[in-house]
């Protein structure tokens, strides 16, 4: 019995020092329910109360033209519109990123690491991939009209016609010879 009393006293002292016996924070009475702790029976929430912002439906931050996008911004766009046309993606590490069926028309991807990236079926017209690492990237069924691939490494990339670029393909896809000797 003395042990139980000692545990209760110790627990009470702990709760008192941690603030557990402080008055509870006010909770708004909503949907016609009374909040008897506050002595209210309001049917609408207090408009002066702080609310949690709705980040799920909040608009994305729209960067200025030419402003470099962050990886987080890119993934947010990929979850919604998949429209990265004219965006600055230069110098980013985008290894293995799924950019399939995207509009990347006129995008700046200079010096980006796009190794193993999937760009299948994407619009890559006028995209600048100068000096980009495109090893084993997939361009199958993509539109590459007027794309800049100067100094881009294309080793093992899957080209628009599903052929594979040979090792040492820099700036242009040299197809692997599949004919038997």
C-alpha cells in the first residue's frame, strides 16, 4: 500500500512539473457541439482562431523565367502538369528521373547528370543538353528536333528508334553495329 501511494505521489509531482495540470488549450465548439470546458455552445468556429494553412492545394512557387529549379520543384511539377518547357534545369543531378511524356521544349539542361533518366515520348525540341551526362538514358519515341547535344555523353543511351548508342558516343549517337561479322 505504501508503495502504491509513493508511485501516485511521484507521478503527481512529475505531471505537475511538466505542466500536465495546466488548463487545457481552448478548443472551438464546432458543428453544434458544446465545449463545456469553456462554457460555450457556439455552432461556428471562432474566426480569430489560428488555422493550419492548406499546403496540399496551395499553388506551387512559380520561379522567374530563367531561374534554376530545385529538385523539389521539378518533382512537384512532374506530379502535376509534367510541363518543364523552357525551364532551367542546368547542372542538376537528375540520375534515374522519370521524365517520360514530358514537355521539355526549349529547356536548359546544360551540364545536368541525366544518367539512366527516362525521357521516352518526351518533347525535347530545342532543348540544350550541352555537356550533359546522358549515359543509358532513354530517348525512345522522343522529339529531338534542333536539340543541342554538343559534348553530351550518350554511351549506352536508347535512341529515338530504340537503337543503343555505342561507347564513346559524344555529341551524337553512334549506333552499335549489331550485324554478325
